[in-house]
C-alpha cells in the first residue's frame, strides 16, 4: 500500500482533472506539482482508505494460499 499510494494519488488526480487537461500535462507533471505544492505528505493522501481496501484482500489471499498448500500437500499433489 505504501509503495503504490503515490501512484494512486497521481492517477486519481489525473482522472479528476477537467477534460481539457488544463491542470496537469502528464503524470510526471502531476507528480512534480504535487510534490512542490504539498511535499511528500501529498502522496500519502488516502493511505488509510487504500490500506482498508487492500489490506484485508492481501491477508485473505495469503491465508487462502497457505490453506490451499496444506490441502494440496495432504492430497499428495505437490510431491
């Protein structure tokens, strides 16, 4: 979540700008303007929402994967 959040902020800002593209010329322009205006804290906006969306999903994926490995091992599939 922490690594992907800055790119999520840039993507959201690019998608929410007016259709004529008057705010940002490119993703890198958005990245630069956000850093200049808000510093590194600007890229942490929405971190909690991002974590609440992806944290449980990632946890459940790993729990399910481990349970699947145990079941496959018991069935002799992974030998």
